[in-house]
């Protein structure tokens, strides 16, 4: 995210987790794969790393994409995690589909992406495997971000505008080089849909601390210490200062690092599970894939929530 004078937030394409963090998360997931998969993925690691942000780019060009990145659980009340069906067709029987989409369909969409990845493995379609792996990594990463589970996604309801980009972009950019991101070997997920909802529940349980600690810490930092200025793309922009960023990360007990690791683990597990469910096809026999670039043209009529 980019901050401008007057603390205006300029939308680059709004990159959940930030371009740097999403790329790092997908990259690290590759190294948790077993020998049967890691050879194929390492050959194409640049693709699954760089294209981890393709879903964000589609948000401004493809109708129906934006709602795949989040779910506003608090829209459904305190019992949302107990009330909302875990399966899409049960959900649309209970709640009008338009309403579901308006408040985010992240968990259901992520599972559908995994199903499509499984089919791509079955068909040994290397282009689809790589494209869907990058996409699935993005969606699962988003669902591990606490602010992707609340309608107060940018602190706009509590006078904390900007906290979204601060949490998922600024902090990783400044601090991820010091994170220990090894998560062990990928494991098979028996119930992927339930695992997705468990991740969402875990992230949502942290929303209060994300907002509360930022608010409390802000009382100890005068304006000129909370923010600083940097040169980006030829512009002088306002950002959260390094001192405030480090203080917040410490007060959060390294929450961002933990959520990045949960994202990495989950992505590796889901790639591996999709491959197992497809019958463990031999990927070493695949020809080297040449994946075509997505040609996206921003739609000026498309209204996208900055989530």
C-alpha cells in the first residue's frame, strides 16, 4: 500500500498481504513440498511467486473476483462461524447468493479453487496447475489475514484508516527478512473445507487485538513519530515509521510472522492434498509449461471495495 500526503491511500492494485508478502509466502510453500512435487514446482518457482498477486490484478478487471478475497463474518453476528454453512450449495439455500457475495465468499471460493487444481493435476495440465497453484496460494493467504474477516477491514469504522496495509504490507516489508519461515513438510488435509474455516476462525479471533493494540500504541506516539516519509516511484509518500512498526509488531507478539507461517503451511498442504486426491500423477513427465500472461483491462465501471 502507498500512503500519500494527508494520509490519503492511493490504490496501487490493492495487494492483500502486499506484493512482497504474497510472493514470499508462495515461494516458501514450494520448499515444503515432497520430492514428487518439489521438482516441478522449483522449475516454476518464479511463476508461482510472481503470479501470486494475479487475483488482486483481476479484481479491477473481472466482475465477481473481489469477493473471493475475504468474508465479513461480523455481518452475520457473533454466531457466524456456527450459523454459516461450510458448503457452498448449503449456503446459497440458506442465504441469497447476492448477499453472500456482497459480504465475501473467500472460504467457499478457496475450496473451489482447490477442486479445480485437483482436476488440473488429474489432466496433467501444467499451465492450469501453475496458474491455479498461484491463485490458491493467494486466496489461502488472504484468509489468514484477520482484517479479511471483518467489515472493519481498514479500520474505517474505528478511525484507524490505513491499518489494513500497515498490518499486511508495511510490517512484512520491514521485518520479514528476520522471520523464520520454515514450516516443515507438507501434510495431507483430510477435510479441506473444515481446515479453511478453521483458519478463518483463527484469523477472526485476532481482529480485536489487531485494532486495540494499534489504538493503544498510537497514544504513545505523537503524529511526527508514528509516521515518516519515503520516496516511492518518484513520489514522497507517508508511511508508518520504523519505530512504530517495530513497536506494534513486538506488542502483537510477532502475530504477523505467525500468520505468514500458517499461510505457508496451509498452501503447501493444500497443493499436496490436491495432488494426492488427483491420484499422485507423475509431474516429472510433463513438458515444461509455458504459461500465457493474463490479459487484463481495468473496468472503469467496476466498483471494488479496497479490501
